[in-house]
C-alpha cells in the first residue's frame, strides 16, 4: 500500500512560490508585448490598406479616362485631318497623340510634391 502525505501550504518550499510569481510577471510581460505590437503595427496597417486601396482605385480610373481621351484624340485626328489619314503622313496623328500624352505625363509628375511624401499625418 502506498502512503501519501499532504503537505500544508505553509510547508511549500519558498522556491516554488517565487517561481509562480515570476511566471505571472512573465505572462504579463508577454501579454503587454502582444498588445503593444498589435497597437503599433496592425492599427496603422489597417489605415494604410484603406489609403492604398483608394489610391489604386483613383489611379486606375484616371488612367482609363486618360486612355479614352487620348484614343479619342487619335481618332479625331485621323478622321478630321485629311492629310494625316492616308499617304506618307499617316504617322503624324500618332506622333501628335504621343506628344500630348508626354505633356500630360510631365504635368502630372510636376504636380507631385516630393516634400510631402513620407511625412507623418497630423
């Protein structure tokens, strides 16, 4: 037969009691680090995702609209300007459309303010 003895809580060695309190503080530390990481990474990323989504949608819409405008300009030049529709100058309508596209691109790039990029919002 096996005899078992119960040990009173006052007889527990001090080492076991201190390790339990250390485990609690380590657990609290881990929870604090997790909460801090979520606050500092997930919160800003959610806002950035929405910002990037709106920016991408606006860029696609603007790009498609400019494509249609340039295509309309090309068709206008080909149908209304008789010299560019046929013959040796048929490439001229394409050149004019390309020049207009380059001017629009230059204006767009000029409007980007590099000093405001990478700035923290207020």
